[in-house]
């Protein structure tokens, strides 16, 4: 049984920003084909900043804690700052993840980055 930090347990038991944003400006989905876990991020953008972030995760406890932490790290940041969030910075904020659970932290940053790419693509097309 992996040993989780208190921060991981806290975000797993009380995940922040769970849910969906209606008419989101960007949506990003990422899955892990090995374990089958899925994560979706929804973002609202205002003045190049993430005004709101929500997520839905069908996954293990670590994946839920990761999504919750990523959403907190990303809220209020500029899009460029959010693109700098990596699996490692998320794991560090969670005070570490057990080695065999580190892959779970990949999903969070990737799904969020995809949501931003989705937003940027829509902007280029000239509409939401
Ligand atoms: Fe699949 Fe954690 S075991 S994301």
C-alpha cells in the first residue's frame, strides 16, 4: 500500500473545484491507457488569465488529488504561467507521490494544457 502525504490525503478526501463549467472556453481530456483512468479539465479565460477551473476525474486517489491540486495552482494564473505547470511541480506541491503513483501526476498537467490549447485554437478560429 503506497504511503501518501497529508496533502495528498487532504486533496483526495476534499477535492477542490470538482465539476464542469457550462460554456467553457476550453476543454481538455487526458487518459492513461494502462490504468484506464480519465481526467477532463474545463477552463474559463478572462484577460489571458484562468478565471475558473473545474475538473472531472474518473481515477485513482492520487489522480483525484493531482487534479484538485492542479486546479488550485492554475486558478488566476496567466495562460503562459499555467503552461509551465509540470507533473513534477504538481507532485512537489503535493509533498511527493509514491514512486509507483508518479504517473498519475502526468494526467493533470496534460489535461489542463490541452484545455488551454483548445481555447487557443478556438480563439484563432475567431470565436468561442
Ligand atoms: Fe491511473 Fe493513478 S492509477 S491515474
